[in-house]
């Protein structure tokens, strides 16, 4: 039996998400401004182009969420602030449905391109082909799904605005309420629900598991390395594994933090016919805050990558002293000359410009530490013939 929300719950559903949607809208505007005007050179990299496209989608989603119940047809019961029409409701629901799926598609594609990146030592020319399919999937499939719901009149007042459901509210679960709007597309609704669960939970988890398995295999496959290089290589591999785990954890937690409660409440409603209004308010607020959360994560991941890079260089500045026996006399003299020319010894700063350990946006340098420790082609060599990249690091740190 359908239980309508109280007046206080109606106010919470209608007004609580509005300022959060405005914050998300402004956050997306800032990220777009940052990429188009402040750091335009970043758009040479696939990761930042996907982030830019995702924020344009977030901009549309946040704009629709700002309207909240104002888009609901005027006079609709149980919706405070309703002042719209059927057309405004359909438009809002269409935008919310389409772009919520578009944003999710772009966000999960970031972990896919990260996996492709580390497998190819961030040589983007080897995996750039995934960009066009990602854009097509992100826009075409959600648009087609939203069109189906719109033409079958299944976008109606629900929760804090308009979403895919039949009208009036509660008619799907209460036999005493006759549905006046919305065709019966039960199986398509099940398909949509499964697609959302796959997109939000199954696909990113599978990619992360595949990434972990591949990196674990790479970490253990060192039998062909000379004994003089094993300690340094393995230390760097473990440090990078830790950095990858930390970055992936932040990435997934932020994604699920904003969506898991809203999806769970909706799933509970579908299975039981009962809508828990207080949890719905909280879930809607978290989901509406996506633009702000994703902006914070975007800049935080860059900082984490820079920190991992510095930690690696500082560690190897010490570790390299145990491998100085591999340096030639000419190399030592050359380093002494560089030390004289550069009395400050600021090699870490110059190396930091070359190397990056951000798994989403690694530097495409074949001599980078990432390539050295994860590219299997670089695992050849023995104690008397160290990898060129490691030799360079050791030379510069003397």
C-alpha cells in the first residue's frame, strides 16, 4: 500500500538537493574552465578529454537537478513546489535519466583507460582507439533508453522531480491506485535496472580485478632479472602497487559514495513497493553532489600521483648508493661535472617533470620508472647491463 510522504519529508525532498545541485553545477564549470583555459595542454591526453566530456554531461545533469520539484506538473499531490507541466516534467526526467547514465559511463571508462595505460606503459597511441567507442556508448545508448521512456509516457513525477515511473505516484506498487499515464514496459525496466547495476558496480569491479591480477603477475615475473637489480626493481614495484591501490580506492569510493544509497533505495522500492523517504532524501542529496565530489577526486588524484612520484625518487636516491658499483669511471666523472655545474643538486625537480605515477594520466615516456618496472620488455638485462632508465636515475642521484 502506498504511503504518501509527510509535509516535512516533501520539503526535504524538494529543497534539500537544490543548493547541492548548484554546487555541482559550479564545480563542473570550474573543471571545464580549468581544462579549456588554464591547462589546455592537458587535453592532449585521453584521460583529460574524457574528464572534460564527463563534466559537460554533469553540467546538464546538475542543471536539471536544480529545478527539483518545480518541473513537476502544477497541482500534483505530494509534491511541494510543483509548478511545471507534463512537458517540463518529461524534459527534466529525460535529461536526468540520460545524463546520469552518460556520467556513469564516462566515469567507469576512466578506470578502463587507466588499465589500458599501464598495460601499454602509457603509450597512448596504442590504446587511443577506445576514445570514439566510449563517446558513442556514453551518449547514444543513454539517449536511446531515455527516448523509450519518453515516448511510452513513463517519465513522471517521482522522488525529488521527474524520473522513469508510471503516474500517479505509487500506482506501480499499489493495486488500489490505477495508473493513468505510462505504458507497461516491465521487461525494459528490468533491462534498465540491470544496465545501471552493471555500469555502477560490476564493470568497474571487473576492470579493477583484471588490473590487480595483471599487475600481480608482472610483480612476480622477475626470474630473468639479474640479481643486482632485483631489490631495486621489486621495491619500486611494491611502492607502485601501493600507489595504484590507493588511487583506485579513492576513485571507486567516491563513485559509490554518491550513488550506492540512491540505487539501494530505488531497488528496495521496486522489490517491496515501499519508499523510505528519509533515506531517499539522503540518497538524492549524495547523488546530486556528484559534480563537486568528482571535481575533488580529479584534483586529488593528480596530487596523489605527484606525491607517489616524489616518494619514488626520494627512495631511489638512497637505494641507488647500493648499486654504484655498476657505474663506469666515465659515468662518475660525467656526474661530477654535472654536480659542479649544478651545485644545488636539484635533480629530483627535473626528474619530476619527466615522470608521473598517476595511473589515470601517466607520462608516456618509454624511459619512465613506470615503464621500467611494469613493461615486460624492460625486464631483460643482467647485473652488468642495467636498464638504461635505471642507469640514468642512478647517475643523476650520485
